């Protein structure tokens, strides 16, 4: 009778302490002090967009919002 109670208490203690070993989730190596339109210089940027071109960035956001993120324009009747 005592063994299941002790086992249950042990499982509860282990479950309660399991979150103590989690590493902090901090940003490492990410610069957040530059505007978004200056962007990254890697292979994942949109084709035709050049980092640092603010007008191109704003146009691309507007186009993407109208064409791909607007459910009303995506639904055909």
C-alpha cells in the first residue's frame, strides 16, 4: 500500500523539477537594431529585392498582403 503512494509522490517531484533544467531562450547573434527593410543578405530573400531598398520593401509587403495573404482575393467563385 505504501509503495504506490511513494511512487506517485516520486513521479510528482520529478515532474515538478523537470522544468528547472531548461536552458534560457535568448537571441544569440541576431541584430535587432536595424530596420527590417535593410534585411539579410542571404539566399532566402525575395527574388528581385535588394537589401536596403525601402521602397521596394514596402511595395513587396503590399503586394504580398494583397495577393497571397488576403483570403477574399484567393477564393474564386
